[in-house]
C-alpha cells in the first residue's frame, strides 16, 4: 500500500488532471519510501485510482448525517481510467518529468544501461549511479509546485518545495536495484566506479529562457559550458524569482510536451588509481619525460613512458599523469635507493591488484629495459601522494660529480672544500631551463662537500645539498648567474663532466621488503 493520507486526495486529483505521471504524483505527495517507486507503473496507477475512488462513494448524506439513496450525483471532476493510463501515446507524456519516470524505470531500460556498462569491460563490485537531467525539468517542477500550492493553501495545508521528492531520487530508487542486479554489483552512495545516465529534451529547451531576462545575474557564460542554462544556474534563478513574476512568464501547471526525453549514451568512469615507487635511471641518454623541442622529439623513450606503459596495459587505463620528487637531466643517472615517483592512472577499467600481482608488475617494468629499475611499487591513495611534495625544498639530496679544472691541481688544493658547511648560494634561473621555469633568484644551501682526487685536472666531488639546487650551475657558475660557485671557490674555471644522483632523502613511499 502507498503511504498516502486523506490530505493527499485533492493533490492527487489535481496532479492527475494536470497530466502528471503516477510517480510524479507520489513525489508531490512527499512519498519518501523507495519501494513505492520500484513498483510497476500499472500497479501504481491502479492503486492511485482506487485511492481517489474511495472519496467518490455513490452514496451521499443529508445534513443530519443520514444516508440518502436518492440524492443527485456529486458534482466532481471526472477522472476515468483512460485519462490517467500509463504513457502510451504522445498526449500521455508527463509535463513535469517529460517521461523520465514513465518510460525509463522499467527492467528494459535497466538492462539497456547494464549492457552498455558490460561492453566497456570494467571490473568492479560496487557502483554509484549518477543522473543528469535537462535543466528545464527544474522549471516544470517549480511550475507544478506552484499549481499544487494553490490547492493546499485553500485547505489550510502546507507543502514545502524542499519536501517534494526529486526526480533524480525517484528515478534512482526505481532503477538502481535492477541495474545492480543485472551487473551483479552493489549500488551504493559512494563508489570509485560511477555509471552515468543522462537525458535530453530539445523540444522544451526554451523553457528556461525567460529566467535570463528576469534573473540575469544568475546566468554568466563559462568556458567549459556550452549553454548558460545549467541546472545550478536555473535552480538559483528559481530561488530568486517571485511566485507572481514566475506565473506571469510561465504557465502553471506546465504545458504538455509532444515528445519524451531521450536517453543519452550510458557512460562509466572509475576514479583514478595511484601507483607509487622509486626508480633508478642508469642511462645518460634517457630523459625523465618525453623530450620534445619545437614539436620534434629528440630522444626515443623516457623514464615515465617505460614505467607507465606496463601500468596502462595492466590497469586498462585511458591515460596517466606522472610526477616525481624532483627531476634529473637527460645525462644524469639516478642511483642509490632511487627517486620517489607517483603515477595517476586515469579511468582504469581494472583497479584491484593483490601484492603478488603488483610485484609481478614491478618485474615486468624492470625486464622491459635495462635503462631503469623500479622498486617499492605499490598502490597508494591520492592523499598519500602529497607526502612526496611536502617540504620538498627542506629535503636533502646527495650527488656525485666528475669535475674538470682548467688549472692543474693536487690533492691539497681540494682539502678546503671539506671544511665548507651550509654554504649559502643564490641561483638565478639557469639559462638552460629558462624556457620552462620563471625567472627568479632562489636561495639554496650546499650542506657539505667531500672530494676524491683523481689527477691534476680531475676529481670527484660529492655534495649534500638542499633539494632544488642546480648542481651543474653551482660548478661552472652559469656565466655568473650562480654565486658563489665552485669556479669562484677554486679560483679557476671548472666544469662538470658527469653527474649522478646518489640519494633523494624523501621518506616515501614506504619500503617494501623483497
């Protein structure tokens, strides 16, 4: 039985006479029981008619309350079965939901949605159903609410607009259980997998246009929206417009339409999955990211591509975003425990992997190339990736550099470098990165240095520096853009021949035992 009360009778009659479908009738009667909307249209229709019929007894009573059998029939609005039957012809289209709650709440449409999801080959055990409705449905809802409001006012009743069940909620209650059953998945309020169903109704798109004149401040063009009449803008305008002004511009109840809503293609979207780890780079001819200059690729492959390719394939993702704790130049190796990185996999069709599978995936990456090696590969949360960047400039990095000097040197010429601690340097954005970095002067610290003498023109310099220090520029000075620099300290021209990153001191992601 429907949870309708005596006070609902005039509302039911008024809505049915306006051509509203039975589920919209329940919405305006504030029936919040989801099971009511899951019932078939025919069952709901019969019960509403029976509910109205209870009021229209063939008997009447005189003033004393005695039953009169010869009284004339009541003067009442005639509602017969033909006037409120389920939508079968164009004239039966609900003027409020435009057919959404009539023609799209049955098992046939649920199967249509489910089949579309299955074709996209997602793997999930739960989903959230989202619904996109034409903005003009909000206008029609408002119109019908004002129409019913007149009736309840006359009977000293109250009907708040916020009490009316939303079309979106009624639709979900009616179909999401059927969709979940078809897909063998739970339909929940929050899930990483989102199934989106949308509707459009071109015939009534102009329903919203009068609001742009009455509430112009609610409608502002945006780059990402094809129309200014978004649902949020329309709802905002309806909150501002007076009942009297609305009624002057728009009929109450709304006029019937000659066409039903059309369902848009069902789409699926899985939230991003984040993979973290550390990588070593052993090649001096491999950029971290694709190296493209003036539209021309300079080198084949990159660190991010070697890591991401197997991930994209295994997770069946649409794309990826790569980030890391700093970056090395193409000719710089990254050794030691590696550089932390994170890969965001966009719209993965498979998202669940156990530890063994992730370990196998790590081996696949490592076997694909001898130029890199990955360790500590793991699935992390979006929030966890922020730890890679937290306090990045306060972190330290250790480097090993092969240095050439113009002046001949012996080991005693290098001893003073080991005594320098926390050397403050000012680095103007290097010329070589000026095309992608803003011009600025950055203050950095060289915490410590140590040396290994090789011959009269070469030595190995080991440095522990603040993250973000440009090591090459510290050595050769970059035409005076880094001060002080190694050339200044040694009183000779010097250059860096080879550079290795020995460690990146970011305690993330957590180490995974072999």
